[in-house]
């Protein structure tokens, strides 16, 4: 049996350090392997139509990669209703590494790499969590069990498999690094070590404001396992330290309490600043629900039930979904019982903190770190979310792992029983997590899972309808939008989505009605005006279409899609000056957008008016479009061929046009005609045709 000190921590001789090192290395390798086995499948998954567009594939700033302009934007932007520049920069770095673009067939390429980064960050977090707990408690196996539960728990799948939740795994990395730095500072106090802790903590807040509770966790760690209060864990002072002989026995009035509180002031100041910035960002983005929509009493009720839901799903992870709607049919008796359970658990852990400080610390870790996301300040329309447990769950895992380790000290066959039990639990959770990960394959599978859990999930029907639309299954999309409106009429987003689907099916009158309804419900949404402009264009009302695009730009001067449409439609009308003007405005907003370079090169290479043709610039623009799209989009290669032909470089034109034809599954007659023109030494001219190349 392993010797334990008064805190229940491992106290083996120094001669065992080498063996400990081998065990620790084995644990780290095991954690890495199991995370990869569970999550490797996500590297073959798509993006999902739930914030992944905002964070990556439709974000023109992120799609620029790591540039001076994009990094500057990340430092000032409150897009996605958060200020988290480190998260934005990580997505930009992924774009540099893996790319992200839409092919001719409408397929997004590059998501596998973005998923892989999340998996690797989660793997690193599991390993570092083990090392941090091992360093603080000197207990290898309880630390390993906590890290294993963290690595494999199905509730953490959402944070790993969802590209847009990069902020979870990234902030988790900074949280654990801050803990490691804090432990190093406590063991060997020095001003520079303290500064390092503050810096890492500040960086973590720029990944996700979830770290605002970490200063309070530091205070808990000061109590156990770091024991910085100068007290034994039974509440008494160390008798061997005469400096404490006349001090109060109270936890809050101990001789070392005030210096420790003062030590946390810089962290608390940073946390307060982060809270203010986050509230402003979310309120300005419309994410903070109004009290008239979600009354304060309803928020309190939901918060109490959310705690119980998190506890239930952490101990029995069944019925997991990406969306849990707020319930309006909650009984007061159920809320009262839930509140009584939470109060009782808190009182019991406080009363037994002397004998089981790990349970006291673990419970308060869990309950405290959930406070910012429990729904008192209601953000969005979810009752709770699996991703919110990514860091809070560590507290419960600590309470369980260290509690079992301490309680089993006198068990016969202790090591064999604990090893077998731990292995069985980890394997069972791993299988559940592996199955849960499969639901994240694409938007349809993800939201079908939410609907299976809750048949009246309004948001899930809407989001699955969007996913069906992205796959070209517009009839199924319409069914989902109809169901969503049936469950809750008055959502402008659903009307907009249904209108766009009607338009794709060729029913432009119905599309116009739905999108106009969306504008009536939300007259400040620039996207709705742009989409209505598309429908007016299809109905040949070009004047009204352009007016709607202008309105969209007035409402949101940074709305790239409006410039995209205007430039293409001016080109189709034969207004080349207008098209180039809108392209210039588009370039100012998105200097790394392939479609913008492609259209500009096409006009400069094929325009029938020589005033707007410029062969050299066309070649440069076309090559830039090809570079940004990974040389995989056949219309961009055709544009490059046309640009070389305008520059009288016909061998190059023939080469690239041949490449474009070979890439296209069914080359059309116009592409073949272009190839014959280049072979005969003639450039291509649009001859005044109203076509939008590459649109």
C-alpha cells in the first residue's frame, strides 16, 4: 500500500522517481493514443452550418490567413459576439496550413485540417492536465484518472469535433498552462514567475472569457492541494510552525489569507475587464436575451435545472445533442427539488472539507466555473450546452478520482480493483464518445440527432434545413423550414432561409414573399436585402435589385456578398466600369478573395471594350485567384488561359485551358471553343455577352 501524508497524497521515497517518470510517460502516451483513436474520424468530416461559417469558411478576414490586415482585424473585432483575438488567429493559421475554399461543385475543401487542430489541442490538454495535477498533488494514478475522464468524456466531443469551438480547446490549453505556471510559482516564488502566470492568464482570456473564474480556482488550489493557507486540511494550523501559533483557526482569517487575496488582484482585474468586454460584445451582437423575452425568474429556474442536467449527463452521458431548447413547462416543485439537491451537496462538501478537501475543492470548481455560462445572463436560446462543461467537469473528476483513491486505502486487492474499475469506465466512456463523434459528420447528421432527442426543436429544424440546402436537397430543406415556422412563427431567419430555398427551386415569387416577410420582422439585416436583391434580379427588376444591394451596403458597409453580387451583375449588364468599381471596394474588404481576383482578371482579359482590357494585370490577377483557390477551380484556370491569350502568350493559354477542361467533369462547348481559339492564335472575347464568369 502506498504511504500517504495527511492530505491523502503520495509520499513515496525519492528512489521511486525514475519509476514514476516511466509511469508518467506511459500515461501521457496512453492519453494521446486514446484521444486520437476516438477523434481521428473527425478529420474526414465536413464543416457544419452552425458557426463554422462565421468562424472560418465565410469569414473573409479569416480566409486571408495570417496577414497584417487580418491580425489587426482580430485584435479589434467583436464578430461572433465575442472578443477573442487568439482564437481568430488560430483559425487564420489553419487557413495558412490547410486552406479553405469552395470548389466548382460547391464542396468545401480543407475542413479536415481544421478538425485535426482541435483534436491535437484536446490531446495536449489531457496530457498537460495530468502533469499539472501530478505536480500539485504528487499522486500519479488519481491525476491520470482525472485526465483520462477529461480526455474521453462524451460531453467533450462538442468542443473537439466542432471547428467553431476552437475557443474551448484553446482556452483550455491556456487554463492548464496557467495552472502549471502557478504551481511553479508557488513551489519557487519569484517575481518573474508571477509575471509569467499573469501573462499566460491574460492570453487565455483572449482565447475565450471562460477563464474569468480561474482566480477563484487559484484560491481553491491554495487551500488544497497547495496548502498555502498555513493550515492542515483538517482546519488546524501546523503545530510545527511557531509562526502560526497565535493565529486564528478560521479559514478566512488565517495568517496567510490576505496576502493570497492581494496576490489575486491582477487576475481579478483582468477577469473584470474581460467580463465587461464580453458583455458589450454579446449585447451589441444581440446575443444577450432581453428580460421581456426570457424573464429573470425563468433564467434562475433554468440555471438550477441546468446544474442538475450537467451532473446527470456527466455521470450518465445519454441523450447528448448540440441544441437543448429552453423549457417553458418547468414545474416549481422540480426546480425546488433541484435547488435543494445543489444546496445539500454544497453544505455536505463544506462540512467534510477537513476530511475530504478534494471533494470540497472539486465541487466548488464545478459549480463556480459554470456561473458565467449557467444562464443568469442569458446568451442565445439554449438551456445549456455540452461544450460549457469542458473545464468545469474537471472539478467533478477531481472529486471522484481523489475521493475514490482516499476512500479505498484499506480495500483488499485495492490496486487490482481500482485498475479494473477505472479501465472499464474509461473504455465505456470512450465507446460512447466515439459514437457521439459520428453525429458531427455534417450538418444533417448533427441536427438530425438534436431532432431525435427533441422533436420540437425549432432551431434544429431550421439548421438542418440549411444543411439540406447546402447539399442541394431543397425539397427536404423546405419541409424542415415549414416545420420550424409551424413550431414558432415570427423568426426572420427561418423566413429568409425558406425564401432562399424557394428561389433555388425557381419559385421566385414565393421567395420574394418570404424574404420580404423576413425584412419586415428584422429591417436591419443586410443579408436579407441582398437575398431579396437576388430574387428581384431573377425577376428582371434590375433597378430594385441594385437598390436592395445598396441598402445592404448602407446597413453593413463591410458586407462582402453585396459587393460580390453588384460587381457580377454590373458585369452582366455590360457596365464594366461599375463592375470594376465594385471590385475595387470588394478588394478593400477582402484582399485574399479568389472570386474577386477571378472576375477582375476575366473582365481585363475578355472585355469587348479595349478601354478595360489589360493583359499583364489580368495574368497577375488570374494567377492570384488560382493560388488562393489551390489551383483546383477550373473556371479560374480558364480565366488564366484567357489572360495569357490576351497577352499573346498562346502556348500558356492552351496549356491552362486544357488543364481546365481536364478538371471539369463535363466541359461545355464554350470551353472547347476557347481552346480552339488559343490554338489558332486568337484571344477570347465575350462579344458583349451578359455572363458572369465563375459566379
